[in-house]
């Protein structure tokens, strides 16, 4: 017996590492996480920890190489979590469930498989009829971040991203008020003997709730405007501190904006486009180098002078006022935002697997169904269908027919 044969014989007697037990079932999902290619998007919808839990429950996850890098999650972390690392987007789009952040772009339509399910943001104002015709031509079932509900009837993705935007927006305002960014050279907040910064908030939703807490904590003078009294009442209760609130009135609002150092636009629409409540004339009366941040720019914006900007070129000046109009503010803090998205999607992906797949999950849970805006090549969102004069299918009727 040669030395190599003896060594091989001895090695065979040693205990070997057993592979980690993975639960398998016939309802396993094949989930694809592509690398984002649009709007300098830095987020990813699942963290390596979430992927590990999905894999342990018998699901398969394909992650495109570098998909998590901007959110500070490495390919190695995803690989160690049990994901397959794909070298090209084509491999990722072989999955029948695509989970991404931004809507599909032209190059991605070439890769997505007919009959797949795609979960992503919609960003309706950025699309035309042709976009939804492409979705239908691919026979896709599409879920929109803006429409996904939980069992309580809340919009978890919108709520979570709004919390992040609200917490971040005052930090952005502080940057552009400082001399470092050619601002007015004032501190955001207030110190002894110096009048506090004047901040005006438009809208009394989640973004304003978190921005108000931050601004008050820094010592700023905050005024909140909304068209609904009940939202203002709810905001005061949520913040737990006295804050000036007012129904939107042209004279009161115009005066507050004229005196403001910072104006935050966070008034969103019930349908698709946010209301424009600040005119160019009102902007023209603002202080030089004051700051506007239009959080609602993805829905058209609250300021007549707004136009969409990017993280690389986030601001422009109009009439001497600094405008910050980046649509995906949460991408500035991609690690935190990705963790938040992952916390939302992991539970219902696990439940989807247990239920028997996307179709079964839709039929078993009406709240889940509300996130669908296109089903197997037909629009199921009434507003989108009316807006673009397209055929519409009522999923409630589909549900009734099934039973």
C-alpha cells in the first residue's frame, strides 16, 4: 500500500463536518435580488440575516454580484448565508419571484421571465402607459411598495421609509444651512441668546412626525400645515409636545414661508400626484439661501419650482433658494433602510412559502392582495387603469370566482 493510499484510508475514518440541515418543502420560493441600476439606488430589500432564515426554511435565494455593496453587505455575507451569487442580471431574473427597490427599467425587462412576480416601488409619476404595457406583455404579477398593506391596514413600506426620511431630512437641512455648502451660515436649532431656526412643515404625516421630533429636539421653531384637522390633531398627540399647527390658508402659509429658514414638503396624495401648495411667487419672497426639501418629489412635489435631482447633484438654486429634490432620501442611509425593508419582507415571504406560493397568499389574505397592481398581464389597480385608459381586472371578483 502506497503512502497516499494509507493516508486516504486513515482520513476516511475521521469524522466529517455535516452540512447544515435545511428544511425543504414543495412550496419553496426561488427569490432573486438584482443589483439596482436606476436613480443611484443604494438599498437592497433583504439582508444576509434574512436570506439565512429563508434558506433554513427551504427557500432558494439568488443575489446578483455586488447587489448589497452600497448598503455595506458583501457578497461573502450573502454566500455564507446560503445565497447563490450570480455574476449577471440574467441569472438573477431566472427566479420566479424578483424582489427589488426601484421599478424595472428597460434593460431589466429584457431579462425578467414571463409569468414572474416582481415586488418593487411603482413611482407612478415617472411612468407612462408604455411602461405598464410592458409589464402586461411579460405576463407579470406586480406588487407596489406604495400599495402593500399589512393585516392592520397600514402601509408598512411607506411608513418605514417615511420614518427614515423624516429622521434624515433635518440633518440634510442642517448641511445646506451651513457655510460648508454655501448656505446662510446658521445652525439648525437654537442656542442661548440667538433666535431659533424657523422650520415650516407641509403635511402632517409620518415624515413630518419624525422631522418635527428631530427639529424640536434641536431647538428649532416648528410650524406644521395640513389641509386636514384630524391629521394635525394626530400629529400633536404623536409628538407629545406643543407645536404650532394650522390648516393650510394662503395668507398664513405665505407669511410663514416668507419667514422660514427651512421648508419641508411632505404632503402626499391619496391617488398619485402630490398637491402643489407653494407657488413660485411665494418662493420668490423667501430669504436668500434658505432651504427647501421636497420629500414628495417622487409624486410630483409640493413646490411649483421643484424638479427632480439626484444624490450626486442633490440641489439647485432658484430665485436664490436652495432646492433639495432627491426622490429616494432613504437611500442616503442605505444600511438602515435595507434593514427596515428586510424586516417587512421577511415575515410575509416566510408566510407565502407556508401558504403555498404567491397565488395562494393572495387568495388567502385580502390585505396582501391590495399590494397587487398587475396580475398575469392585466392591471388590477383601478386608478392606474383609468389614468392610462387600460383594461382593468378587479381582483376581488377574481377571488369570489375562485370560491
